C-alpha cells in the first residue's frame, strides 16, 4: 500500500492565505443568499497557480502519511523531498526548502492520552478533546465533535492545520460562513451495483498508471473497504418454499461474470472485504456486523466513520457512527488516500419527546420526520436527534430514521451513542470487551450521552421538536417519499390523485374512467383490476427489514388474517426479502414465518429487491390487464424510494409503508380503501373483517421481540458471513494483479476514461456553440438520469445486447451491468417517465436532434452530435440530480458528450460527481431559469470560461451566450479550489493517476 496524501485544497490553504468563501455543496438555492455568495477573491497566488499546473509538485504531497492510516508508516520531510521531481520554478524551489520546516509530529500530540482498562493496563491511546480545555467544545453537537476529533488526530500542519481545527471548534461562528474543512473517513462501504464500477475503475487505473510508467501497486485501498453484494437478486420466483434457492440460482446465472470480477478484486486489492451474495443488505450488514463504533488500530483509538457509495449509508448514523453517501467517484478517491474536502455543515437539532402511541410503528415515525425535515430544509446539513424521547426509541427505530436521511435531504441523521446503543451492540454479538472499550473511549472523550444525567445544552444551527405521541399511522406516495398521507385520509387522497393534473400527486384520470374494471383470466381464475389495485406488495429494504418490531408486526398481521380466514389474492405479487439471515431466524423462532408464507410472503432472497426496481416481471395476464386498460396499478412496499418508474414500469402509484401495512394492503387488494370504515375482506365465518381486527398492539409486538430476537442469532449468522455459499465458492478467478479484459463481455468492459492520457493535464475549457441535448424542469432525479431497473426491450441498450447475441430473458438489470460503460451510456436518460421539454409534452426517453429536427433516442442523438464534433449541454430546473448517489448519473452524460449542465440548483453529491467527471455545473441566478429567460433549447450555447485554470475562482460568475443573441449570467458551481484542480485534469480520476504516476 503505497498511497496517501493531502487534499489539494489543503495544500492551497497552506500555500496561499487568500480566502474564498465556499458555496453550498448541496441543493443550494438558485443563487446563493448574500451570506453565502462568493466574495470577490484575490487572484490565485503564485503557489496556487503552480499547484494547478505542476503535477509533479502535488505528487510529492501525496506521499505524506499519517500514523493512524492502517499500518502505513509516516514519511519524514527529508524522504518526501527526494521524491519531488524538479521543475524550473522558483516557487517550487522555495517549497523544497520549506519541506524541512513541516512538523514531524501531530500538532496536538500533547493531548494524546492513554485510556485505562478497569482491571489494569490500557485500551490504547486517544486524542483527548477535554484536554483542550476549551468551553466551546462542550457546546458542540456530537456529530461535529467527530469531525473535530478527526481533524485533531490528522493534524500535521500540512494535510490538516491548526486553522482547520480552530474552524471546527469555532463551529457556531464558522458554519454559517460555509468554510471548507478536510475530512478522512475511517472506512469506505460499497454495494455491488456501485462497487463493480468502482473496482472496474481501480483496475483500469492500474492499467493507466502502468502505461504512464508508474507502479500499478500504488492503486490499492488505504482504508478498510467493505463491499456487500446485495443489489443483484431479483424477485423472479415468489410464493414458493424454494424461492430463495431458485432466485439465487438465477442471480448467479445472470451475474456469474461480475461476481467473479468482484471475487478477483477481493484478491487483487489489499484492504478489501467482499461479503458474498445471499448474506443480506449492505446497510443492515453494516449495522449488525461491520460497524465498529470505535476503531482500535495499532493501539490508536478513534471514532468509526464511513462514506458509502449508496445514499442510505446514513443508516449507520443510528448506531452513533458518522456515515453518509458519496458518489462512487468520491469513494474511489477516498479509498486511494484522498482526504475529502467538505463544507463544515450546519446542524439541525431535532428534539424528540414523549412516546409513540399504541399501534404506531417506526415507519410511521420516519415518514413523519421525513416530511417535517423536508419542509424545514436540511439539504447539506447534519440532523442530530436529542431529547428524552430519543432514549425511549429502540436502536432499530433510530436506524430506520437515519436510513431515510436522503429522503429528507440531510447529509446525516445522527443519534449519539448512549446506553441503548451499547445494549444493541451486545445483542448483535459484539464482545463485552469491545463494548466496554467503546463506552470507556466515548465517555472519556465526551462523545457519550447518558440520559440519566443532566444534559449539557448544545448549540444548533436551527431547532425542531416532535412529541412522539403525536405521530399517527401513515404511508407516503404515490410518487415521492416525503408526500406523507395519514392512513385515515388515504382514500380521499387517492381520489384527489385520480382527479388532479399529472404530477407528483396527480394522474388526471377522467371522471368517467375512474370506475373502470379490467377483468381477466388469472390461471383459470376470474380476476379483476381497478385503479388503485395492488399488484405488488413487498416487504423489502434495509429501512425496515433491520427492525424486528415491524417485521414481527407483519408476521402478527399475517397470523391474525390467517386465523380469521382472509387470504391475499393470488395475482398480487408478494415477496419478503430480509436484510440479513437474522430476520429469518427470529421469524422462525416466533412461529410467524408460516403465516407469512400462507399469505404469499415467502422469503425470496437476502438483498435489495423491489425497492431498487428488482421487482421482477409481473404475471403476463396481470401486465396485459394493466397495459391494455390503462390501469393506474399500485405497489405497496416497505422501502425508502418510490419515484415513478423505479419500482416497476407498470405500477404508476407506489406507496411506502411499514411491513405490517404492506400485508394489510395486500389483503385489501387496493389502496382505494378507508381502513377505519371499510372492511378489508370477509372472514371464514361470513362476517366483515376490519383493519382493527388484524392490527397487533405494541405490547404484542414487544413480547414477540423479547422472546424471539436473541444474541446467538447474530453471532451464528455473521460467524460465517465471509465464507460465502457453494455457488460463490465455486467461482474460479485468476490471481493476477492486472485484470484481463474481455472485449466480448457485456458485463465488464474497460472504460475509455484514460485513453491517450498523458502526464500533462488537458487544462480548463469553456463550451462553444453547443446544442441542447435535453431541456428539463424541476426534480430530475438520478433515477431519471442514471440507468436503473430493467432494460426496456426497445431501448438502445437492448439493441446493443441483442446485436451481441444476448437473449431478452438474459438482459438482467442496468444495475447489474454497471461495469460495462457501453451499456450504461446507452441507458443514460433512458427512464421511460422522463419529461423532456424539447418533446413538447411527450413522456419518454427521447429527444430532438436540433440540426435535423428528428426525434431520436437520447443515445442516438448524442452519438450524432459526437460524430459531428458538436458539444452538448443540458438545461434543468431545481433539485437536479436528487435521489440516490449514482456515479453513472455523471459518468453517463460525460460519455454522451455533455460538457455542461445549467440548472436552478443541484443535489450535493450529484454536483460534486459532475465536477469529478469534468462536466461544468452552472446555476442560473436567483429568479431566473430557462423559462424566465425564454430559452427553448433550440439555441446554441457558448459558455465563456477561461482556458487558464488560474483565472477561474470557485463560485465566480460566468457568461452564457446563445446564437439567438441572448446572454445571461450563471454561477460556476466549482465550489472549492480542489474541484478546479479536478476540472483542470479532466476529472478526479485522471488527477489521482497523474499524482501517483509522478511518485518515485
């Protein structure tokens, strides 16, 4: 393991004391408010200019190593100096001389303290926050203390300076100023959909560094990387005792090649753990097994922290571990020793009081919290939960709330460690010694909350409060997770959706068509569907399957329904996909799995299924009834995302609900029902059965949890988690460090990112006479942009596969083919529900080729532009790129030739990913957008950016001119100096390769 290094922005802070107010790395408003608008900055200093243009100088900085970095020795300034390639620069000559003055030890070594064990000896050393004796620290939110500890531990006055530490200590005053800080997460978390392209990129980077004359061994993760294979299983077989085995066999048939590639990666790269298919969902495995809470690395104690290539990495926040989602591009850089540059976030203090009422679930709570926080506005911020109510909700409930941080827009939804956390750690099989060490460290470093003691008042950026007793049963939908609907209002809301214009809360079904009945034959049985009929009912997703109370609650609903004689209709596609094998153990222990089976909720696999679009095909008779009669069919799932087109192409109404409500709606067969007044069905005694007849009490659920969820279940499940299964173990992979690419593979393909790459950066660039590829409105999500779900039979990706001899039944999903750039480029902007203004109201994955006026697929139009040497841009509204953190939402447009995106606002991760792929993100000024500027998308666009990177500042104004004579001003959303460095190099990965190749 030969790599590490400071973030380039850190170097700039050391090299030049000029200040640049940082912009929001988030869903900022159309133009930053006065307090966050970029101040006019002095021209970059000579050192900054040299930094951007001299790869060799940066390379030297990359070799600084911190003691704590997993066994990598810290190198002295003298050894660093010998590694710098000399250049004819007086600035760099001065840098050579100044290397000798760099501190050889941590600037805060004086507070390095031993943590004694109760019986003698010590657990290890730690950097003590109380030893700083600074009263400001006592008022800091716990989440900010984690950032502070990291900065102190890594403070060498080079990568991280005392000034950075002071910024964090003075958080109350500095956070509103949007200051930038460096952060090094303790580890990186991947799932296979995002993990495969990450490993593909690493393998490709090894080839690239070889071609540049460097050492391929320099491409290795420096921090622990955990990759859980959980996104490939599909719900092909349901309602069968054999479903798990059958679906896994199909999973391996479809994914054998990519699974073998991941297995190769686990052997070829150091510090990488791969958890095989069939083990569970990444975030539940992280919660129950991978989460350390406190690291002890070679006697150095420090808080666990993690960034993951899945936006729901935030689930670990419920365990008191700071974690959030980043793009695959950022994660790869973090793996390779790049500290993250982040804006010091504001923290919303969310006080919980009271107690949940009987019959109210954690899902009801999280949907309520999501709606409140979405309304409050928390994008780019941390949310920290506090108050007496926190101590009254279980760890699993906390994890459910933390899981949906992306849905309410926060970077984190954080619960500090307390006694409930320690109890959960013991329940899930962590040793007594480990838990004792965790508690001792966190107490000693003022990071532990004890609700039995008086609470120190902490300062927050803003405040919210919720009395838990006010939470009521609810679901969310039909198209967005934050559109909460109280259960008692669901019937009225559904009819309002039928009436309302097409939109997030509307389908615009004519009155005369609202009572339409589609009758059809279902395998010899007369069946019928109406608007609102439930055709998919899925207990799925880490959000809820990690929570024993709602899972056992679902079992109790099924039991009561069976006893009363109710039965789910056979044409409803039912499924149960637990997040770990522990769920199966306690459902069997409780005796409730047999009742779930009787209602069709047989276990179908262990992984993400319906929630990410892996719902499998509907029965042909059901699909035809929906399509032929234009039925607004429904899916009800216990997931966290319900964007249109995500769950299934034929379910236009998708509702998020707790697992017991999923069972209840499956029994009812429709969302068009008032559970308080209308019966769910008729029991075996001929009497009506109502919702209240099948709904378990909180006491019943608590008893089931107490008697059925046992520590031994977690220990036995995870004891063999890395041993895999026979299908995984039978995969034979080569031992080579360089991957042997197969040009005929439709799963793994060498991407073109580094073709013809040289050591010289390509430099900054504007855009000249570009055509508009797509013209969007608001809320274009990464689900719209990035290839996701099934591959439509008429899509360019389908044609590509058919031309290569792949049968339609073997198409698999886009997610499973993320390792092949040729397929992913064809699937970019291929969402069937995408609305492109160039099509004047037509919905679908097409656009207009402006020079000819032809209506083409997006890929075909982009290919024509590229063949003609013509640049393209994308116009968009607010919240562009919201949703899951998908690297292909940035990689795909880059491969299509998109040079810039001009939007009202961007989602935090997506904006960063665009920069990481060399695409220019521009924001319209406040009050302006494509409509107010009367832009049709038929113009040609020129973006006036200097060709010299030293003439560009973060957040500066940029003029955009059109061939129609209009011009307007935008804000360039390069938010930090390091992002400008990435842009200068053509993206983050070429930047890293050049740095590593220059090292000697």
